C-alpha cells in the first residue's frame, strides 16, 4: 500500500491522537525553573541583593543585630531539637530544588507528579539565594571560629549535600537531553547505509521511503510538572521497542514519539486499528508510570 493510501486510511484515527498547540496562557503556566532558564539569573541576583542589604542593615545596628542573632540561635536550637544539622541543610537543598529528590522517589514508586514544582518552582530563586547566604555564613563561622576545631569539615559536608540536592533538576534535564542525543545518533548510524540505498533507488523517491515506515503518535500528559517527570516519561518512551526518536515538552505537556513500523510488528489487519492499538499500549505504559494520557 502506498503512503498516500495509508495516510487516508488512518486519517480519522491518527489525527484524533494529534494535539493542537495549547493556548499561550496554558503553555506558560508550567516551567522547569532551571538555573539556565531565561530570567532566572536576574531573579537570583535580585534576591541576593535584597538579602545582602537586609544583612548589612541588621549588622549596622547593634540592637537589631542582637535581636537577629537571638532569633537565629533560637531557630537553630529548635531545628536541632527536631532534626540533625545535616537535616537542616537537606531541607534548604530540597526547597532550593523544588523538592526534586522527593519527586524522584514518587516517580520511582509510580505515584506520578505531586506538583511541588508548580508551587515551589517560582520561588526557587529565593530559596536558592537563602541557601547561598546560609552557606556563606556557615563558612564564615567555620573559618573564623577558633574554639571549635575542624568546623570546616561540617561546612564542607553541608555544602556538598546542599549543592547536590539543589542542582538535581539541572542534572535530570541534562541526563534526559543526553539520552535523546545518544538515541538520535544511534539511529542515524544504524540507518545511514539503508538511507543511502534508498537515495539511489530510482523507482521510489527518497522522501517517500524515508517516511513510509514511520508511525507518529502524540500524547497529552497534563500531569507532568517538573524535570523529574519529563525524565521519567522519557525513560518510559526509551524502553518501548521500535522507538526512533521522541520529544517530551513540559511547557505544553506533550510527548511525541516516532516508531519504526516494521519493529512494532503487526497489531491489526488495518493501519487504522494498528495506530489505535499502539497508542493504547503506550498510554497504558505511561499510566503505569503515573502519567495518564488525556483522551
């Protein structure tokens, strides 16, 4: 069956799987809130400037300085009563990453997105600024305190812990992009000779052959909320046999997947039912991972 006939036969079933771009107001509602995002650096610098001004103002007034120190030690004593010092730094790191570590655990257990990034993501520059100021204060005390020996060891451990938790969203986004890049390079390498042979075939045009054995499906995943969710969905799509390439976009909540028709096997007698069955099978896998596809 030629490509034109196949497109007509699956028109009704496959087109209803394609999602139209969301409205700008909806698309802008979700963001990974990564350090590399546009405007994040300006917001972080603004928060650091405000905190620096507040600290400078408090230290310039002896009465206010004493009051702030008393409040700091009272809060630290309370935190030490309910948790260890490393737990305090863990809390700052979690807030600075929009509780990314907790979301990773939830995704591992297939609970889906808890929405931490939707609430804490816009406040991430503020929490990150607070974490930076707290780390600087910790190192200042460690380097100037001659009473407690080896205070720098605790400061170094807290810095590593806080930084590891804080940068989890960026690490996940980098890993997801790396997997997609490796898959794309592998596909190009394994299919290079085949495409070259198709180019030299005079009976069928190359453009027709290069797309005739592709199945394109699209899924609307409105429950995705952060880089951990995108990473989980990407891993699910990577595990599906016959995947040539895929893309998962948080802003629109859309996951697009391109499969090799021959690798998928024959699911039905007609291309229309084949596309429907493929969509349902992949949707079931996504739902099992905690991310149901909208019908």
